[in-house]
C-alpha cells in the first residue's frame, strides 16, 4: 500500500528523508513525502493533502498528524490507514484554545519582526526538542525551504488554537489507526494513550525519543510505518 508522509511545523518533505531511507523502497511512488500547502484553512489544507496524496496510508508528525487525522475523519475513501506521530486531536477546552491562539499570534508577530533564522533557532531551542541532536534537527533545510509568510500563515491558520478539536470525533475513525509518541515526550505519550483508549487500539511508544521521534529514531519509526502500510487493505 502506498504511504504518504506529512511533516510538522517548520519542516518540509525532506524531514522524512531518513525514514524513507530506512524504508528502502525502490519505487519512488510507493513512499511519498508531501509539503504542506500554504494559504488555506485547516480543513482545506487537510483535504488538499488528500488530493495530492491519493488513496494511501497517511502518516503525519505533530502538525502533520493533526492534518492527517482530520483527513481520515473527513475522507475515509482516501485514507486507508493512519499513523499519528507526536500529534493530537487538538485542544478541547475553549479557554485553552484561545490562549494558544494568542500565543501563536505572538509567535507569528515575532517571526515577521525578527526574520526566519532567529525564529527557527528559538523554535528548536524549546524544551520540547531537548533530546533532538543538533545535527539531526535539519536547521539548514528549514532555512532553505521555508519563508516568513508561509510560516506566519501556518501559525495563524493551522495551529491548535484555531483547529476544531477532534476528540469527540475519534469514534468515527473507520481505518486502521496507530498513535505514536517518543518515550521522553511525556505529554504526547499521554495523548497517544488517550487516543488509543478512545479508538480501541494500542499506542506505540518508541524508546529513547522525544517529540521529534521521526528525526531521533528513524529506524524505529520506519518499522512502525512498514507494518502500517502492509497491514492496510487497498
């Protein structure tokens, strides 16, 4: 089964290169990494990914996982299986969503004021990425492949502050689903377990990895994805 990979915020398709190398497919169309389209709202972005990827097993990291989850709920005809890595169904509490929306607006303003490189360096310096080795973070690629307007739009249009929370829709999932988190990322391990409990599946916790699990442990992530794509039905 075809596998489509969707990156997280500040990442592009190249962030999946190490995982794709571990998967070792000789067919370039069998494992495809997509860039997230810009200029659209959250639901439209998710649907555009489905239009670009076609029928496949979809795997998304963080922001990409939230988009793939929305796509799977809205377009089960396109999504044959779903893997969400370090992702969530969004923020259920309205006050917390509003606070996140304000925080993301502040980040967008700082990005527009300071420029791309200072913003990316601050982004990667967060405690969330404390376990990510600098050489695996891909700063040069993020600098080369992003723009200030695109990232500012993503903060304002694709963040958890503006996303419709999907917790109440998890029971609608009709495709094989694997929630994944790194063992060092306690917040998202808890979220993965909550999603698993809501859908009757088993979460996968990858040892010795933090939030950027696909960059820290690409071999382990590739094994999860390989099982998912071979377990899905056309």
